[in-house]
C-alpha cells in the first residue's frame, strides 16, 4: 500500500512539474491583438456607489464628463465607432410585439419620459419616447440630455448602420420566447454577420442557444465565473480548463494579478483554445496606460472614448513600426 502511495505521489508531482515546464517554456504563439468593446454602445462614466444607492438607475448616477451621448443609442455607438471601437456591446429587450430594442433597464421609468416594463409594451408605444429624459449627473438639478432627440432604437438599426462590426448582445430577457425571437433575427442575417455576434445571456439561455445552433457564440455570468475560478486553480500549470475553451473571459482590472500569465501568456493560452480575454471596465474610469495592453492580446470593455481612441492610435503606431 505504501509503495502504491509513493508511486501515485511521484506521478502527481511529475505531472505537476511537466505542467510547470510547459507553462513557462512552451508558450503558444499569440495570434490576435486585443480589441476594444464599447460598453453599452458608449455613454458617460457612472458613479457606481450612487448607482447602488439609487436602486440600479444608471440615468441618475452619472459622473460629470464631456460625454454628450446616452448609452445604448445610435448616437453613442456612432461616437464609439468614430473613436475606433472594434466591438459594440448592447443591451437588448424583447417588446410585447416581438421586436428587439436596445435599452438597459427593465423599465422605462427611470431614464425616459414614460413608465412601464419594456416586455409589456409594443414598439409603437416605445419608439417616440425621450431616451435621455432622466439622465443627470447633479441629482436632478439639470437634465442635459433631455429633449434633444435620443430614442430607443430597434436592434436591426445598429446592424444596418454597422454591418461589418462585431456585436455583443446582452439579452436582458430570460425566457424561451425571447431566446427564439433573437435567434430568428440572427439566423436571418448573412452568415458573416451572425459569426460576428456573441449573445450574452443566462445559463438557461446558453443551454437553449447551444441546443439550437452551436455556431452562435454565447457567454454568461456563470460561464465567465467558471472559467475564471478554474483557470485560477490550474492555469499556473499551463492547463486551459474545459470551461475556458471556446468562450470569453472577462476580468476586472483589479483582479488581473490572480491570473497566471497575464497578460500575454494568458491571452496566448486562451487563444490556442478559441477563447478571448478582456478587461471588464464597463463605465468605470480606466487607467489610460492600459491602452498598450492590446498588443499582448488582452481586450478592454469600456465606454471611455478617450481610452478607445488611444488604443486605436497605439495600434496604428505598432502597425507602422512593424
């Protein structure tokens, strides 16, 4: 029995040593640079402490900034594209008449001039609302985005305006009817456009979409956490766990120190298995120095137009230098 234990222990130690050698010596080649993702299509920075106190209402939790657009609008996406964003992230809802619209909150109450849950309203009831009505950064003293034309648009509008862009669609609804409406829309797009789309949904949604069509890329909070935890446990040994294959890993900038090989080795390891890694900055202010991280294969999810433009310029410099 003792002999078996020693052999088993030796085998485990040998495999661990082999993994460490692989991790530190045999590094996969980095194939792709990182990309910038325009979070919620764009929009201003948010005071997240205020957001939590305000019950999750983005519109009345803004930080004062030079941003002149409202998240999830055509105008915001236009600004993000002009700044150089590679991917557009949008929040998507199904209306009562099975239209797909781009908006963040479940209800229109906080951000617009009407009330009601989006999935209880038809698009006709929504299309003329003032999508900038409730946005303020001084607790309601002023409303700088009110009455200047921001609207709630259909998802198809964004695909029509930017057919060559990549999209991340955060589907807010978690029911089969909504899954089917989005799937029907995506399946009717040209294949190259469908291939440039990732659906961000629930675990239930992932199971539904995978059962329907494996060609549609999906991600969820659960899948991101599983990959993050599993990589933390075994990444140091050069192992890319199954949960980190053919998926997307999102890491808050403050947690990068816990991911072995960050940035370049981590990105290269994941790319070898069809996955990407992004810093998940969202509407938080972001360190402009991180613009150089894209050359190491790590993308950034942010609404900071200055940062996005800086990344674009960094890529141009690197391209000209090579």
